[in-house]
C-alpha cells in the first residue's frame, strides 16, 4: 500500500516536529538549514518551499508549542478564586515543569532546552512562551492570592503578588534546568515526585501562605493521585 501523500499543512507540521530537538540542542544561531533538512528527512529546497527562511521556521515552532492557554492550567484558572485553587495552580506549575505532562506539543526536556537557548540568544521563544503560557493568566492567579488573604490564609508581603508568582515559576523552571543533563547538575537527593512536593511547599511558604493553611489545603498524596488520574 502506498503511503498517503501529506498535505502542505501536514508536511509543515511534520518538519516542525522533526526539527524541534535540533533547535533545542543547538539554539537558533548555531543550527544550519542542512541540519534541519537532515533531521526532517527532506531536502533544503523543500524546507524553503514551506518556510521562506530559518526565522520563519523558528516562528512556526513558537506557534506550535505556545498556542493559547495551557488547557491544564485553564481548568484550574476557571475555578473560584480561593486558597485551595491557589494550591492547585502552584502544584500544577511545579509538576509540569519538574515532571512534565503526558500530552503536550513539545516534550518537557525539549521545551526547557528551547527556553534556555532562547535566553542565551534574543529571548524571542522564551518571551513568546511566557506571555502565552503564564503572564496572560497572572491576574487570575493574583485573584486567588487575594482570596487567600481575605480568608486569613496569606500574610502580607513587601513584594508584589505578581513578582511572588514569578519567583515561584522561576523556581520550577530552574529545577527543571538542573535536570537537563543526563547526570543532573544538582543532586537534590530526592525523586522527581518528592522534588515537586518540596518545591510546592517552598513556593507556598514564599507566597506567604500560613503554615496552618498549608497543612489544611496542601495534601501531596491527594494531589499526586489526582494528577496521575488526569493523564
């Protein structure tokens, strides 16, 4: 049986998926179209037929991995703002960065490598990802912090709530970055799941959640079970 001929859009998507790991490993500047064509199993001429330039192909990668809001995060953002919702969101952010998630356009390791290389260059991919996956939802997460404060579960801080959330997010991405090499840069003496638990506790404390509230709303076992069933 002859293989089905790909449509133009299917071919473009196949090329994007094939070259993602190359950009992730080498960065944009150090990747050649010859390497991209080899990874995609096509000629350089075919690459240019679908993408006028290396820049346009890289832009397509941004769109492929960053379309709209993360559906998993959206599910929690749609809940009523509360201390409980805040805990769920922080746990989700830590888990998808440190462990990854079952179904995503770009696997966790590739995404983090793209972010790291982007930050070493012009930052375009990281900036695009941040604004499409996190920044645009910041106000909703702040509402959860406000609700926690109104309930007496969150202490006041001289640091703005958006910055507190950014710091928590940076913690998650840096832990993930430490695990990019085959041999982790830092030995945390903990499994990935344990790291998620520890990072969430640290982040909740950093956001200003009281110990009593953490004990009441943060159940690592229950959350781990919930997310394993969500896969």
